[in-house]
C-alpha cells in the first residue's frame, strides 16, 4: 500500500513494455478474531479462508503463536469483491464456529 492505495510491483527488464495491466486479484492481510488456537495451522486456515479468497500464508506471529488475540493471514482476493463480516465453518466434530 502506498498513500492508502494498493501498489503492484513487477520485476523490470530492458525488454519490458510499459503497458497498463488489468489487475484481477490482489494480496491482502486479514485478521481472524476469536479463532480458537487449534485452527491456526496452515491447513485449517486455508480451508477456513477459502470462502473469502486463496490462502497464501500466515504471518510469523501467527505461525509462532506469540500473540494470541487474532490470527493474521495473507489472502489472494478478486478486486472489487465484498468481504464478509464473519466466516462460519463446521469443524471435524460437526460443531459450528
């Protein structure tokens, strides 16, 4: 982000043509509040987040579980999509979260 606007950086070569590309997806960081610690693994986060976008990774603090207020994940989302206020899912035992 630069000046509150998303910025896409692409590797440049001397053969590169300066053409404006239509961007269809962008990476964003999202916070998952009130998510139980047992769901903080990459596989669980990926399954939970697929309702919003494609899971890319979680931040180091989430991976190391050093700050337990929320999980922070990077997602690839479609430009212009609307984001839900909450994500509901059913765990392996059939309980809704």
